[in-house]
C-alpha cells in the first residue's frame, strides 16, 4: 500500500514538474524581451526567414481558400437572391478568420519545425553548453530573438495575406459569379465593422507568440539524439497548430463579448 502511494505521489510530482517547466520557460522568455532589441540583427534575420521566405506559402493558401469561398457561397446565396452579399461575406471572412488563421496554421508548421531543428541541433551538439561556458545565457541570446521575431512578423504577413485574399475573392466573384466589380467593394465596405478589424489585428501577434514559444521550448529541451529531435519536431508542429486553433476560439469569443 505504501509503495503504491509513493508511486502515485511520484507520478503526480512528475506531471506537475512537466507543467511547471514550460511555464517557467515562458516567463523567462517574456521577461527577457529587451534582449530581442539588443540582439536586433539576429531578430531581423529570423524575421526574414520566418516571414519573407514563408510569404509565398501563406499567400497561396489564403488566395485559394478565398476563391473557394467565393465559389461555394456564390452558388448558395444565389438560391436566396442574396448574391449581392458576397462581397460582405468575403471581406469579413478573410479579415476575421481566413487571413489570420490560415497564416497561423501555415507558420505553425513551418516555424515550429524550424525552431525545433535549429535549437535542438545546437543542444545535441553541445553548442548551448558552450555558450553557457562562455558566460552567455542561451535563452537571451538564442531563444528571445526567435520568439519575438515570430511575434513581430505575423501582423505584416497577415495584412498582405488579407489584401491578396480579398483581391482573389473579388476576382473570383466577378469572373465566375458575375458580380458587378464596384458593387462587390460597396457591399464589403458596408459590411465591415470596427470589431472585424480589431479581431483581425489582435490574433496574429498572439499566434506568433504561441508558435514561437512552443517551437523554441521543444527545441531547447530536446533529448535522446536524432530520435528525440524527430519526436520533438512532430510534437511541436502538432501543438503549435492546435494552439493556433484554440487561441482563435478564445480570442474570438472574448472580443465578441466585449463588443
């Protein structure tokens, strides 16, 4: 009985420790934010890698989904004589959901996998230990610039993706659905509210924070060689994608309650 109780207590202690580690990692990273400016060259370089190089992938995904949205809803709205609402539907959908969330999901896979492989390789080849031996905090030197680059790059990417998605939706509506070009823009402008812009602007930086923290944490804590690196990358991509979707739900619900 006593052995079983001790074993149960050990399991609870291990689970609490597993929960504590990412929270401590998050706190240390956020409180070290000024080092992102101190190491601004590394931060800017990471923004280029995470943002500029990922832009074609994000644009293609958002453009395709916006055009599919026009095709699907154009046919459905036509049955009710409400085809003129297509501009409003595409504008609100792209700004509030399609642009931010699709960009978040695309970068969740790309950025988190990059962070795990990059930082994890440094851990396994003892480069992190070498930094500590030289008196440099690896979290401030490596982790903070990457996490804050992930945060800073999200909003510009989403703004560009939103513009591309709306233009693609307009083109599909005019070409395939026969919507008047000017009426599309009038319909979209009349349907947009301030809360739509707020929701679309608040989500991207939070997505970037979630993606950056998850990828950096699993890279920083990797163990067991190449096998452990592969498992960490898989887990990071999975959790970052889920994190984007869960954050999307929480932010949308919170902002709609406020407005």
